[in-house]
């Protein structure tokens, strides 16, 4: 794997390029006019959608070494709770972990996430911010030979923290397909349809780790281009099943700093990044009430060296329940003004 070292000027050029990509993508989204086939879609223009989602998602990171022991890090929570609000072209959700188990053995973990969604015709822009803290070594037995999982605690990393700013820009090619009907639920699709959806993904993640003797900081900049396909099978008039799959390839830039008892080191590297994510969504929809079940997975990996593969994997089940109600005037008036002005 080729290692690239950047000067300070190159670092700021990289940051400026990352910001420019974000600006151009957002500007492109909101400069588009609506181009949707209204004959195949039911709209809920005056309804606000609220949802509660409960999912079994946990956050895991792994380092697989062909010449040594693998390292598997996991967070100590078994599910996350999200609350979401969507209206017309805009949506927001907040998620957190309500509880954790086996605190004495697996330590404490904390998670929170904020997600924004903006639809503009056949364009979708997402912005996400999340924080995770506290991991334990799931394969502690590989590092402590006489370790007894029934009596002893796992190896813990309570001060390992990750902060992520994730963004994506997507385009829906088929005007007869409604992505809102399986994501924000502000629309409903009348007949089965699918669409090819390319996505530009650009993320920034900050990782921080501290002990009594050492401190480590790492910044990850990811830019990937993905190709995905979504299909929505409409069963009867109120049920749906919607599989989807997206694969993406891109580049990861990493700059890291380590201070080990006064010995400081810095590195700047670049890697080829591979992403695969998808799932299966199914549910029931009426004018007011909806509920359903999703199966999702998301895997990101890159080769840190010829013998080491770093991956972040998520696989989970999601249950949701939603309700639509009439939007109050103090919300509908300003949103309608923005909608008319931007012609969304």
C-alpha cells in the first residue's frame, strides 16, 4: 500500500477540496426543479410524519492481521432508539442508546446521532452527525490466555471516542419511483417500481484515545462514489417490500498523531476504500398510520497494510411505527414559503 505524506499546504488544499465538493453538491441539489411522475405517487402535502424507530444496531470496528491476532472492538449496547419528524421536503431524526448491559464486564458506552434530510425533486441531500464513546475487546480471550468470561471483565477502551460528520448526495433516475415512500414516508407509491440511484458520499471522522501514558488522535476524510438500486414491490394497496443494494468505491485520507510518554509521531496516509450496504424493508401504510420492519447492513473496509485489513461493520434489524397528522400553521407557513421560493 502506497503511503503519501502531505505538507501543510497540501493539507489545507485537501480540506478546501472536501469543502468545495460539499458546497457544489448542496448547490446542485437545491438548484433543481421537481421532475416527478405524479400519476404513480400519492402525496401527503399537509401532513407531518412522526416515527419511532427501535433497532438492534451496535457499532463495531475490527483490525484483521494475517500475521498476528485480530482485534475486534464493540460497543456495550444492544439497540438504539430514534425519533424522526418529516414534512414535505425536509426531515430530521435523533437517536441514542437507551441502556447498556453488563456494565461491570463490558464497561459503559454512549451514542448519539442527529440526521437531516433534504429532498429537491429527484435529488436527496443528507447530513449526519454522531458521537460514540466506550468500546470493549470482544475477543479478549485472544490476548489474555487464562481469561474467564464468566468472572472477569473484558479488556476495555472507555476513552476511545469517535465523532463523525457524514454527508451524501443522491439522484433518483426513475421519476415513477418514490424514495420518500420508503424513507421519510411523506409519499406513497401506487404501483411497483425501482430506480438506479448513484450517490456521492463524503465523510469526516475524528477518533481520539487517551490513557495515563499515551494519547492518539486520528482524522479520516472519505470520498466515495456509489452505485445503488432500490425497488419497491407494492402488494395490494397498503403493503410493500423494498430491497436495496449499494456498492461504493473511493479514497480515504488519514492523518494521525501519537504521543507516547513524550515520544511524538505523525503520519499521513491514503487508502483505497470499499463500501457495501443494503437491506430489505417491508411495511404497512394507511393515510394516518404506518409500521414496518427493516433489515440493514453497512460494511466499510480498507487495507492498512498488505497484511492488515481495517473494517467497520453494521448489521441490524429496525422496527418502526409512524403517524401522520395535519401540520399546524406556524410550521406549514414558513415551510411553504421556502418550498415556493426554491420550487421544491
